[in-house]
């Protein structure tokens, strides 16, 4: 089977479109990864600088006592 000029042109165009689609996919992956990293850094930074006591989570005293005991004497597999 012999390819005509039209067939060769079509194959070249399909190869070009495939290459463009691959490049587009790589660019989207890079941009999405950068967006996630920037979002996570912003979220962590904003959590660090949030010093408003009204927005702080309030824990029950018995929970805080359990945490204090685990930190000082150990528990749950730790040595304290």
C-alpha cells in the first residue's frame, strides 16, 4: 500500500496534534503541582500567624491532663 501526499500530510498533522496534547498535559501537571504547593504553604503560614484567641480551639481540661501525662511519663508506646 502506497501513501499519497494527503495521507502523509494527515499523519504529520496527527503527530503534531499528539505532541501538542502531550505538552499540554505536562504543563497542566506542573501548574497543578505548583498550585497545590503554594496553597499548602499559604495555609500553613496563615495557621502560624493566626494569634486570635477567639479562633483557637478549646480543649477540655481532662484531655489536656492526659496529654500532659503522656508527655511527662509516657504512654501509647512512647517513653515520655
